């Protein structure tokens, strides 16, 4: 067994529930969560807006929402979506998603793995009220099955896998002491070669991508939370002393000017 995916503790199921009988055109959000949300749509339509980017949802879709994302859910005006969702926590969840290339900009599981994931979600929902001895182990087993199915479908011969993993690392660990070197180390590539691959795939250097991501998270944070600029900058992983200069270079405004526009 790959030791990289042996966690210190099992993934934690915080809640399992169903979206049923949603009102036509219903919306929920924007909301920022601190846990992973797994969702599946078995009928109807809608969309999920992740950090201002909208993703249409159709029957058969399975998608993941990451901690720290700003998310809004919508239901179709004519055929509101129905399905299951669960809230998960645990370092191993993030590691698996990163390895599979699931990220804020790529939230969907591969179509061929969705039936197995749907089956696990349905089983979790059916046993949501079970409290007998062993019920927690059975629930954890279904969570591991979902993570295992996702890993089994990783395209190992796809040259973009390291780039998707790198993006996943950035999107889940942007608020840590993250830099190009330790990202390259995490995906198993030499730094200069990794930087070349990354720019060819995205049009940006890894450093530029990470900086833009952190500024995006900063903007979402100050928009939705009453938080001092310096504290918000530190939270998203940027040095507060250099943040104003970097922010203005990227956006054309100072952080204070940006925050002022939110009150207009």
C-alpha cells in the first residue's frame, strides 16, 4: 500500500444529507466553509459558483467543494437539482483530491467513477441514523471507498497530472508557508523543469499563479468578513509588509482602495 495515503487518523464524516424538493431558482450562499463538501446530482439541474466561476450541474455529476472557497449554490428554475451531499474533514481527504487533480478550478470527478461514488453516498445517507456498534467503521469504509475510487482513476500517464496536483496543493495550502520549491518537491519534479511545465500548461509561472490565487482569496475574505487588511493578508499567506505593493501591482488598487469599493 502507498504509505503516502496512510493518514494519522481516519477521515471524519461530519454530516450526510440530501438536497430534495428545492424551490425552483433557489440559491444558497455565498458561503466559505472550513471542510470538504462532496456532492452528487442524481436528477435535475443547477450550478455551483466557486470563487466567481460558475459550473453547470447536470444529472450524474459528482463534484467537490474545498475549504476556503467562496461558494454559491443555485437550482434550476424549471428542474431543480436533487442529490446527496456530505461534509468531510481530514488531511488524507485533501491529499487524495490533490493527487487526483480535483481543485477549485476543476471540481468534478471523472464520469466513469461517478456511479461508484453515487453508490457510496447513497449508502452513507441510508445509514445516517445508525448508532450500533460498528456503524462508524462502516461509514468510514464508504468514505475510504470513495477516496480509493478517485485514486484508482488517476491517469498516471497524463503529463498534466503533476500540474493538476500542483494547482490542488496551491488551492488547499495557499495560506501556509508555500513556495515554488516545496510545490515542485511535492509533485516529484525538479524546480526549473516543473516551472517550465507549469507555465506551458497555464500561461503563468507557479509563483505568479500562487500570488494571484492568494489575492483572489484575500478579496473574497475581506468581502465576506469584517477583518483588518493586515490580518487578511497574513491569513492568505502573504507578508503583510509587502502585501500592499504586491496587491497594487496585480490589481491597480491598494488594499484599502479595494476595501473601500466594497462599501460603495
